[in-house]
C-alpha cells in the first residue's frame, strides 16, 4: 500500500510536471512566433530606417559644412572690419599729431596779433601822445 501511494504521488507529480512543461512549451512557441514577426518587421523596415539615417547624416554634414563656410566668411569680414577700424584709429592719431602743432602755432600767432592790436589801439587812445 505504501508503494501504491508513492507511485500515485510520483505519477501525480509527473503529470503536474508534464502539464507545466506543455504549458511552458506552448508559451515558448507563442513567444517564438511573436519574435519571428518582430524580426520580420525589423528586417523589412531596417533598410528604410538605415537609409533615412544615412540621408539625415548627409544633410547634417552638408549643413555643418555650410555653417562652417559662413563662419569663415564672417570671420574674414570681421577681420577686415577690425583692420579698417585700426587704420581709422591710426589715421585719427596721425591727423591729431599733424594738426595739433600747427594749430597751437596759429593760436599763438593770432593771440600775439590780437595783443599787438590791443597795445596799438591803447597807445592810440592814450592822451599823452601828441
């Protein structure tokens, strides 16, 4: 009787294990089919995606190149403006140097001339002169 019970328990355990394995196998089969569909979808869509990525990469390279050229052009223009500004500043300094001394001399001459005229007029107006 103990042997019969042991065999019955082992049989029930094997039956449970068999049912579990069958259910697991069915789930693995369903998952495999789903993976196969996903793989088929990826295989059909992946070349299109890769082509789009390649086009995007090419567009980005072209845009980067165009931006780089524009930056170089702007840099050249800025360098030209800086050079012109430096030239204008140097010209202004030279103009000041060249005008400052003659202007001082002219002002001194005009001032002396005015003083001379004032002295002359004061001498003419003074009563002691006859």
